[in-house]
C-alpha cells in the first residue's frame, strides 16, 4: 500500500508542475499575444485543479504559481508604472450554487449584519486604471501583473469616451483613480476584421483581443481610427464623495465618465439571481461584449472588513456566463488558399444552430490547431461562437468515437489548388503555397486586391468577373486588365456592350490613381494602406523604392524589419520584377506627382489637427493630404495634443463642445488656407 500512495503523490506533484506550465503558457497567449487557445471555462477549471492540488501538498507552495499571481499583460514597448493600489483579479463562478455560497460567506464574515450587493455587467475588454489630478487625466495604466502595468496614456487619450478634462464644478476629489474596461464595440470589431480579412491578416478571435491588441499599438493615430470605447466601474482615492460603491459610480457619471446604466443594488440572493438570469439573455442585444456579472458588496466600510485574499478581494466575485455551444459532427476538412498563399483549414460541419444562426463551417486556423485538437474524420465536436461572432471548434467528444469514426485528420502537404509542396516559414504559424505565379486563388486574389476601393478603385469588376476572366485565360495577372478591349469581353456570361465599354473605361481611368495607392495595390506582403503611403512619401518613386536598402527602409516611419525584408524580397523576385516593369510600361503612376512633391513643407510640423464638418473649397480627404504634405498629423479625435480643429459646416456638437471645453482653437476653412498662404504664421 505505501508504494501505491507514493505513486499517487508523485503523479499529483508532476501534475502540479505541468498545470503551472500550461497556465503560464495560456496566460502569455491570452494577455500578451491576444491569441487565446482555451476557453475561460477550461482555464478556470485547470486553475481550480491546480489550487486543489496545492492545498493537498503544501510543500509544493510557490509564490510564482499562477494561483498566486495575476495574469500579466506587460509589454516591452511601454514604460512600466507601479500601481498605487494593486489591480487584483476576481474569483470566477459558473453556477447559481456558487453565487449563493458567496452570498452566505459574506453574510457570515459580516456577522449577520445587513448588506447590499451591487450587480454590474462584466465587460469583456482590457482592464485600465486612469489617474486624474485637478480634474485632468494624467496617466492611464494597464493591469499588467497587478503590481505594475504599461503606461498607455497617449493611446487612451485617443478614446473619445474617456474625458481628458472633467466637467467643471462637480466636486470630484483633487486626486483619484478610476478603473474600468477598454472595449471594442461589435460594430468596430466587425469592420476591423473585414479589413484584416481583405488583407489576409489573422482575424481577431473576439472584441477583447482586438481591444487589447489595439491599445498596445505604438501608433496612437491607428488607435484613434479603431473606434475603442470604455466603461468605468470602480473609484479609488482618499477623499471619495460617498460611502457606497454604487453611489460613487453615480457621482463619477456626473463628472463625465461613461458608467453603465445597468447597475443595480440588490439585498437578497433572489434579486441577484433575477439580475443574472435577465442579462444572460438580454446581453446579446448590447453593442459591446459582456461575459458575465460582477457582484460587489456595496458598502466601502464592509469591503474593508471583508478584506482580500492573495490575488482577489473577498467582497467581490464574477459570475461567468456559459458560452453558447453545441455538439455536431465533423463531416470533412477543406483548405482555402488566400492571396498571399496562406493555407487555412476549414471544418465542414453538420448544420447546427448557435446564437440564432445556422453554423455549417468553422475555422481551424492552422496546422498546429488541428493537431492539438487530435481531430478524426466523423468526430463529434463542440462548437462555440468566439465572442458570439466567429464559429470555432473548442473540443472533441472523444467518448463518442466508435468503429465508424474515421482516421486522424492529417494536414495536407501539397497545395489543394495547384499541387505545389507547402512551406512553413520560421516564426509563422501558417503553411504557404510558394507557387505564387501559377496558383489560381493567389492570382485571382491579387487581382481582386488590385481593383479594390482603397487600391485602384476599379468599379464594375467583382470576384465573379475576375474568376470569369481568369477561366477564359485573358487575365493572368492584374496588368492584363489594361490590355482588355471591349470586343474581348462583350457577350461573355452576363457582359453586354455597355458593361464592356464601362469596364474598359474604368480600367483606363485608374491610370490616374496616385502612386501611394498603386504601391498598395501591388499587394506586397505586410504593406498596407498606411505603410504604402509612408513608403511613397519617403522614396517618391517606384524606382527608388525598388533599389532601397534594408537600412534605408527601416529608417522610414512605421517600417520595421519584417516589412523591410518583405519589400526587398518582393522586388528581388523575377516574377515581380516583370510585373513592376509592366506597371511602368502601362502608364500607371509610379512616382509622387509634382504637385505632391512641390507642395511638401514643414509649415504644420509638430501640429496635430482634427477635421470636422463639411467644406466648400476642398474635400475632407484633400485637406487630410494637404495637412500631411505640410508636415502635420491628422487625428480623428480631440485630445490635449490637438493643435486646432479645422471646422467646416455642420460640425458635430459633441466635438465642438469638447474643443471649447479644452480651449482648443476652432479654425475655419478660409483661415486655414490663409495660414498656409502666410507660410504658417498664425494671425
């Protein structure tokens, strides 16, 4: 018998070590890389297993165990700041019984004295701490490891729902801290993922990852463009106005903070459960993602009595909603090849209803994801909607495997479209088809990118027409579009004389599209719209860019080593050299216009300008270009760094009120043009 117990103890201790390794890895993927690979429920299950084992074997105690530390989102690119008050996490529960246990535990610890619970929606975003002094935002810091976090003040200033200066005369403390979540609304999330999909960039799994990834960007202007939002839910300081948490948050709302209107104070467990049950359904109608309910003892003095555990308060708990999931059959796995050659496996499923929609397919991401799931043909699999949006397989029901279940899914080694041997580059998670010159979906994908609105903007030609031209053999790459004659395509499936004439005319008109958009249209890997504009501005011509060295490239704003290498590799490829030569011979714009170059100056250097309203002399886009040509920076939101607002007719009242409150100058269209004519000297 002693031998048996020794074996059990050895197995348990080995499991403790393995669980710690797994949970650290999952924390890194969730907090730092924004690429979670397990559900919150599975993570919490493993955490509880580890906690239970550590209680059994106190000799295995370790202050660095995931059970003793908050998951860390610290990044190398930001300065770290120590929190005045540690930012702890909350214990999670998944059942009404656990909520009742929490309620009873609080009652017992308070000696039976009456108490209220403040019920709040648990927003699924990135935790943030905002520090205000004399009514002004002075610092914004992420949770980090709970003790210190990343200083992301410049990025947070780009979020319009976070006030830079509080409303006057509202009685806030001289110094205080307010905490909450940075969120990406569903609308912004959908738009961002559509843009990433069109560029064949990895999609964000859910709004939380998108918000976290955005807030950690080094370019505040991109942060401003992504439509982040915030909800604040906790006030700290030495001179708080009220004795209750709920009442303090109402005060914060009056100061100008975005505080949820859905908070509710409850006195009984039945009231708490009614709140939970209502929002388990109603949350699906909200504009932002929520994943549960937070329950807090309302009285600050009672919070003090209850105190804290190692990484969580005793006076609060989070009830997590169960993700909507369903069990269905994996019928097959197919593979899609994108414009860059990336091969994505897709699960084809027996139809199943999730969140009101029928799901037939789910992404399998990449080879590692498939292998980690240990998928077999005919498996019964659990499917969830990640963030209620993207269907994903989270687990395999291995218990249901039987004699009819097929063999293990083996990731393909050859391109499903052209048969080329797939390759996997160092540091990449995807497999690629290297046959860019002959692989049909890559060729068609590059043509579709070339004609897209932000590239050459060739209207009247869609994916179906591109596929038709490719099948007919008249378009083998996007330069072939400029050789088309109306007579070549008239009477093709669905194309009449007028349509043919319009297509040829639109293609010809695209020759006037400016150089920076031509550069974007080439489809160089990692060269998006903003990067293309920066490269065009730095090198002025396609010839100069083609011959640029690695050192010259990385010296350009926003160009890192990965982009620089991609640009060099593109122009070194013989096939691309031929395409670039055709681009030049066709007559596309391969250098910045004389007006663009001649119009460049540093008149607005160091100035950040917000454009608002409708203009009569130039369009908004033209004014953006004028600002950039003169060394200024465009911004979509007003902040303390805004130099002035260029105002047209029908300026938004919220922006006007904010600018006036912050004392930022409102400059008319005429005054702005006069400023430029006077070489930057403000009157």
